[in-house]
């Protein structure tokens, strides 16, 4: 789970959210889509994005736009990656705020900490509320790497 700072729907009248994230190696979401446009600006590190069956490697200074409804996933390839992650309209940031735990320091959490404390049952209800759609397809970014 990345550490984050954010601007929320409440602060922007629902129009926009922005998160600063520090992500560990191998982290990232599996295949999904959502009802918001998603934007990534990579500050440092290397990330592989997969959207609509195409892969893109992104490094410092890269900007990646994932239009709403697009099936996508990503994986952090470097030891860590720092990125700005935003959504228009806002709402998707609730997944981080409600399923995660606010960092007390700007360090990565212990490696053995579960990605979603409390498990997927809590997450599925929230996903429905915010318009996130899990996709039942193999995760091409993690196949053959011993990851799920």
C-alpha cells in the first residue's frame, strides 16, 4: 500500500482529486476500470502501465492519462516510485482514504502489511459505490513473476 497525501472531492466540489503517492516495488492495481478519468505524473521511479491491451513504460516526467471505462493495470518496476495520481471527477480517492491507513511518516509500511486491511469484502462494497469495476482477466503485468 502506498503512502499518500491528497486533495479530496470535498475540497474541490466533487470535480477533482489528487494524491501524492510513494509506492513500493511490485505494487500497483490489477486489471480494473472505473467511472473517472485517471491521470498519473511520475515524479521518480519506473512504472509499467497496461491499458486496452497495450503496455507503456513510464519514468520521471511521464504523464499517463487513462480515460474512464478503460481496463488498465500498473506495476512499480523500480525500488520505489513517487507519483501524482488524480481523478476527474473525484470520488475514486475514497479507495485509498477508506481502505488504507494514513501514514504517520513518509516511509513505506512494513512489507508484510496487507494491501487491503480488513480484506476484500470491505473493498467490494466501496468499489460499487464509487464506480470501480474489477475485471476478470489475467494480470499480464504479474504473470510469470510469482505475483498475483
